[in-house]
């Protein structure tokens, strides 16, 4: 079977193939354009939507675009992209080489995403799966329940003459929140970073369910503001005297959520990742003989083994193991902080 390593990004040494590398590479496959999955590579392979957003965030690069379902031969291996449901253009990567089918999911959401392509489960021999919420406590309620809680909170804030501020990441969840709110005919105004990506979505053919506006502090009354989570402590949000803040994150189900999001009025479990049950379903329905978990807790691989799967957690590169052991508590906390808003 193909060797799989983590070297500040996923690396297949038998093929000299990089996927979502954190540092600059001559050539790298990009699953999607979130900042923790991209770098200023010399050349990338990505879906057209991811390539467009990559240029917006990282500037120009040599780009090889591949559409979903298109199989392309690169000599030592062939690649095919499939929707991952995480954000517009996000892709699972099927690598075929030496008779083996290896799928790297990237960040994945199996539930329907109102602002992105629906994910599929790809049959494979080896599954390298993102497992951010690979703990049993992360079982998200039905989407309709979470959506209705969002609408009720917005209505409550408006009836109290407060400005609803929805905190959602600029790429992906911001547009998902936008579409959900527009479907209820709310007037929505967007922080500049969310606006920029929404405009790219429209350029790429996404039709939102109504008009929206770019943020103007003089015109907040009667509107819902969508802003990135990092803005909650910045003057843009802090200077809104009568505000009601709503954080959208899968970490809402963490027992420490009230501490992690101190000062936020409501935290709702709307995530652009698969929850625990969907991760198990992904492992089962892929038919994979070997499962490698990453971007999540190591104990998820152990849980899969208890369920009868051949699973292992992808260890850090050997050069970082000693540092990781020495600084484990701080590293763990930092990892949570870095993914709080996914």
C-alpha cells in the first residue's frame, strides 16, 4: 500500500505528491481554500472554485484546474476530485496508483450545505479522513433544529431592538449563514471579508436567495450583520451598543464552550465539518481496508478499531515528536484555539 506521511501537510512519498501542504511547494494539490490548507505554492492542482478563491487569498500561482469527476493522469498517478461539502469548490481527492485507490477527504461535511456542493462517499482501499469532531460528544442536532434556533434568536434580538451579529468564518460558513438568513427574508449586511467571498460565489454561479449589503456602520438598524469570529472583540462589533452575538461553530457542543466563547450571547452547533456519527458512516461506507485519521483526536482511530475497522492516527513528522511530547498540554490547547471557528 502507498505510504502516507504528515510533514506539515499530507505527503505520499512513493509518488512525491503533496496535498494541503502548509509550506511552499513546487506543486501541491489543494482540497479547499481555507487559510490552514493553503500556502504560496508555485503551482497548484484544484477545482476551478478553489483556484479562484486561492488567487483571492494568496495571489497568482500556476494553476491546473480539474472539475469534479474528471480523472486526469499525471504519469505516476491519476487524480479525480469529488465534492466534500465543506465550502464551495472543496474536494476530496482520489489518488490512483499501482492498483490502489486512496482517498484524502480534506475537510468534509456529509450533511447538505446550502451554499456548497453536496458531498459524496467515494469507494476506496485507503481512506485518509479529516476527523476534527471524532469524539462521541459531537453529535450535531438535526439542521432544522439549529436553523430554527438561529431564526428565533434573530427575531428575539430584533424585537428587543438589538442588532443581531452572526459570527461565521469568512469563507464557507459565512455564505452558508447568509443563505439561511436570506431564505427567511432578513436584511443582511456583511463584513468586507465575507462580502468579498460572497461576491466570488456569485461570480462562480451561486445564486443567493435575496440581495445583501456590504457593512456600513450607519445602516445597521433592521439588519443582521455577519462577521468573522475574530471581529467579536474588535471595535466594529464592540461599538454596537445594543448587539446580540451568535457564534456558529461545531465546538458549541464542547463542555468548555461557555468559557471558550465568553461574552457571546448564544453559541449554535452549525458546522461545516462532519460530526462523530457521519465520520463513522464515512469510514463504513467507503469500504476502505485501511483508514488513517488526521486533524482530530487520536482516540477516534482507536474507536474505529473497536468497531472493527483497520484504523490508525497519522502521527506528526518525526522531527516534531519530541517537541510535541514536551509541550503536549500547550499544543492541545493551541490546536483547539486554532479550530474554534470551523
